[in-house]
C-alpha cells in the first residue's frame, strides 16, 4: 500500500481517504443478492428487537385445546405448538435468543481472537510459534464436538452455551488475524515506521489495525450463521436454552414428536434458522467482494 501522508511525528500513515469506503458502498449496493440478504437479516433482527410489539400473542400462553393446530387455523396464522402456544409469536420471540446466541459469541471472539492474532502476527518469532501451536490444539476437534464437550462439562444454560461457542470461534478468528497481520507487517510503510523509531504499540495502533480489522470483521460475520446453527444444536440436545423460553433450536426439539402429525409445523423453526443463517452468509460474501480492492 502506498504511503500517502505523514503524521505529526513524521511517521508514514496509510491513506484514510473516504474514496475507498465510498467505492466499497457502491460495489455492495450493486450486489442485489447481498443487499437482499442484508434486508432479510435486518428484518429478522428488527422483528426480534421489537418482538413485544410485533408478536400477536404472548409466547408462553397456550391452550391444550388448540395444541398442534395446523398452519392457517383461526387465530393461529402459523399454527400452534405442542402446548397450544402461538407459533408465530414463538418464532418471533425465539429470534431474540437465537440471534443473541449467534452474534454474541462471534462478537466476543472477534475482539479476543483479533487481539491474540494481531499480537502473534506482529511479534512473529517464538511468540507467533507458541501462540499458533496452542491454538492448533483446538483444530483437533470438530467445532460441533468441541462445543458439545465444553457445554456438557460446564452444564446446560445460556451462559455456558455462550462460553462454549466463544471458545470455539476464537481460534479461527485468531488464525485469520495472524495471517493478515503477518502480511501487513512486511509492507514498506511498516518498515519505515520502525526505522523512524516508532514503538511497536504505536505502529499497531496507527498502521496495522486499520488494515487488518476489515478482513477479520468480514470473516467474523460469516461465522454468525455457524454460531446460530451450533447454538440451535446445543439447545436441541438440551445443553443450551431451557424451556419454556422460545428459541429455534429448542423449538425443533420440543416439536420433533409432532413431525408425523404436523410436519410443516415442526419444520418452521428449521426454516427460520435456514433463512437467517443463509442471509448472514450471503451478506458476508457481499461484504467480502465489496472490500476486495481488485474489484
């Protein structure tokens, strides 16, 4: 990357012109698939945030007389679950915990993993070697099994589920952070900053973070869908959210016996998981393409 200016101490700085981000925005808006996926993801988030005003009924109120009412029944647009609770309301409220369980671990892992990866990548040498070899231990276990093992050891619950998912996502984010940092620290303007006597911390803050956080963030957004699926899996196995809370994975578990009676009703939580996760995946792909300077 070319050096465009110097700071007050005469150190080279990267170009912070808004033209790059303007071009990113233009390229993203031209991607109709990414924009559509972003709109769907935003709709899901807004429905979850404003659930008390959007949901037609209380998600915990049910009537055994109306249990497993089919889709389109009077008073139940999307039917009723095994306890006669409104499925539409349950799905809307379930989005709160599902999105929370999907976004929070990735967000925490983004900060922790970025700190670990940037430190290892910029320091290099034995610091890099030891850090990355320790993280490689986690790659010996599939993500699903690692999340189940940690949750099983800690016990069921939202907090333990969040902790297990966070541990799962820190290593991959740290690896990406280390990779991009290693590439950036070899650039000419970083060497020039070192030659001018700038401290390592100052170089990282002024020159490295601005160049590496973008790619790390884009990668982290692609993990949201994976986090949602893993969180739903933990709840399905009884290691995540517990009844009577509404959560899509838990709803799949409680409705599994209804699949022979009302298969479409039992599939609704899975459809919600699929739509939301694929939306975040497409949104992440759109951001990655838009931020590609070669585009």
